[in-house]
């Protein structure tokens, strides 16, 4: 569908084709509000990261998009179909929701056949989906014999069955080893190359940063930010690592920079300091140091990670999260 | 669409472990019942067990098979309850609903598949038990010629039809209870406790309720009517319970949030 109105909360230009759009999407369980008036606008063809700490409302939002949970309030459109009529769009949607769940006594292939039959899909889609997910060699084995990585692959294969226009992957790297995570990243990028819109949720912001071109940040059930990753980075102040030529000057350098309004953090590994510049450029920092008789050995600008951007946008830091809400990062 | 849900469910039901355990299990149980019936039967008399003389009559086999209804009902209830409840415990329900968001279609297709599966298992067990009965009758020097008369076969098919109807009823109850309780273990335990114990206790405390309870009504249907409640009475009462159970199961399933 073409949405002619501006994307809410982002100020982006109108006329962008959206795969998913919601207005005031809300879910309450009793008196607990899990998702609170969330307006989503996911451009068609994007790889959209959906990030937030554990318990932020990501899975509940995804379940509402898939018709598994009935919204308390709000409306939405997915691939042109109304959120209140999941049958109108789910034929074009593939989904992996949380941990993959299949019948343990059936083979991977038979599990997919059961789903293909249910969705009135051609059974010929099963083998290509298995091959694409890298599971063709073990497709005849019982699901209960699969490793966690293979189970995740079968989940991806099941999501690919309808040759989807929209692929929704909820924490697809959960439980994967580092090699599996790298492989999953490549797989997700390849889906986008095929023209699919991919919505991938994760509590690992660094994961999202590496594969997504669009990001939605959610916390406490509320939308914190949505927009392109590039635009988000552009709005963020950069940090600078500054290291004096002589270690003895480090303390004095820190005092000078703090006096200039910067926030300074020691970086022992570089024998320097990390400076949140408060609007000063790297050249300004260099000039400040030189005017105080300090020669710099290193002056390296660093782009802030999305993780830091998230904390900056929410005005919190990692310590402010409740136990179990960690915004983990794989560096 | 219901057909798609039906065939999808059969992909799961026809897995070897479930197929063999159900079909062979029921056949072995029914055969063991027939063997016991013939081996323990006195030559004549009207005691608790049918005599060989009674077994040799056209309705001789019917006397035997109707006594196994409780076993069939328990098996049907357990399998059916496990099939719906396990979708919650395995977490597979969310996958199913993404591929078939029309929930009533999904549940009806599933129910039809499970009922068909159980009825086929019952028919297979009946055929095996029939063959075993012929062998046992010959072993006890009992004539089986009356079984193959028009009257004998008519009685047998009528009895099998009544039992099949009751088994379908137990299956629907199991599917509905499994759906409502969402736990295979809890559903099976609750169902069996009700059929085996609770109804008997209620009927002993308040005897007037005996003909109005679901398990007793299905037993009446299975036996083709008793000296107490008639077949039609049992059928109507059982049908009311089944319709209420179905409405409750379908109604809650259609509206409930799937968080499993």
C-alpha cells in the first residue's frame, strides 16, 4: 500500500510505501499496559530492526501483527490488509515467533508439510525452503534430534514457506553460537536482497545495527524512536578518543576537557580518555589541548553505537534497566 | 479450508508412533478382552459373564463388544484431549494460526481429523477382535454360524455403529476439554477421573442424576439403550452435553489471546 501521510514520529517524507503501519496500537492485560499507543511505519523492502529490552513489548506487538493477540485499541494495515482481518494478509507473511515450536516426533520435512497443507500452500515449496535455510541434508530427521541451531533453521524454513512479502523474525539469533549468528545475519540480508520486507526483533542492539537499515526502538511498551539507521546515526553526537603523547598529561587533559563542558571517561586501554564532545569538533579538542601545552598522540572520532543511541533517546543507561531487561551486545 | 486443516492434522496423526500405538494398542486390548471373554465363559448359565451358549447366539458378539465401550471411550478421550492440549504445551499453536488464522476452521478441521483417526482405530480393532473371536469360538468348540446370519450381522453392525457414535462423542468431549484446559496431562487426568470415578459418586449420592450425566449417556448410546434410559434418551442428553462442550471450546478458542 502507499501511505500518503507523513510517517508518524519520524518526520520522513510522505508517499513512502509501507509494509506495516499501525496507529495507537495498544494491548492491556488486566490493568497492565504491555504495548501503549504504538504507531509503526515500516517501509516496504526494508530490513527493520525492532529493538528494546526484554519485556519491552516486542513479542506482544509482533503477536498482534500476526493476529495471535487481539489489540485492546488501535488499528493497522499490513501489506494492505486490515489488522482486524489477519486472513487478508497472512498468506503473504512468514513468521518465526520466539523459540521455534514444532512436533518433536515428526521430521523437519513433515513438520513443514503439515504447515504447508494447513496454509493451502504448494507442497513443492517445502524443499526449496529447507534448502534455503540450510537444512536439506537433515530434513528427514526427527525434529527432536535437532540442535538448537537446526531448530532455528527449521523455523526460518517454515517462515519461508509462503514465499512471503513480509518476514517477521522474533529473536532469530536466540541460542545460536557466534558462527550461527553470523550465518543468520547473512541469511536475513539475503531475504532483503530478494525484495522481502524483514522485521527482525532483538534485544541485542548490536545485532540489529549490523543487518538493518531501519530501526524501531521500544521501551516499556512505548515507541522510543523509528527511522532509518543512517538518520539515527546522523542525529547522534559522536564521541572522540583523545590520548596525550605523555601519559602524565592525561589527568590534566581530562580536567581541561571537562572545563570545556565535555563528559570525559577514562580509557586505560588507549592510555587516553573518551570524550562526549558536547558539540565540540575534534579540531576544537586538538586546539584546546595545544593551547594548554599538551600534544596529542591520538584523536579518533567514534560513531556512537545504536545501543548508546537507545540509551541517549530514553535518557537512561544500562544501569537503569530492571534485572532481566539487559540490552545485551555482542561486540 | 476445513479440508486443509483436516489433511494437515492427518500429517501429524499418521506418524508411526501414534499410529501403531493407537491402532495396535486398541486391537490388542480388544483381542485380549475377547480372549478373556471366551476363556472365562461357562458352558451355560446366566452369571456375570456371558456363557458359551449365549455367545453362540446371533447377538453373541454384541454381548462381548459392548462391555469394552468404557475402555474405548477412555482411549478416545485421552488421545483427543492430548491432540488439542499439546498444541499449547508444544507452542505449535502459534505456527498453526499464522498459516490458518480462521480459528474455527482450524479447530473444526482438527476435530474431524482426530475423530476420523479414532474411529478408524476402533474399526481396525473391531475387525481384529472379530477374527480373534472366531478363533476363540472354535477353540472352545462354540458354533459361530449364527453370527453370520442376517440377524447376527445386523445386530453386530448396529452395535458397532452405536459404539462408534459413542466413541465419536468421547472424542469430541476430549477435544473440547483439552482445548479448554490447555494441558494434555491435566485434561486426560480430569477426564478420566470424571468418567471413571466422579460420575459414579454423583450417581450414588443423587441417584436421580444417573441418567443425565455425560459419561452415562454415552454409555447408554454405546449399548444401544438399556433397561433404564433408552437409546434416544441417551443420544439426546449426550448430544446436549457435546453441543455445550463444542460451543465452549470453539467460543473460547476463537477469542482467546495466544501467548503460548
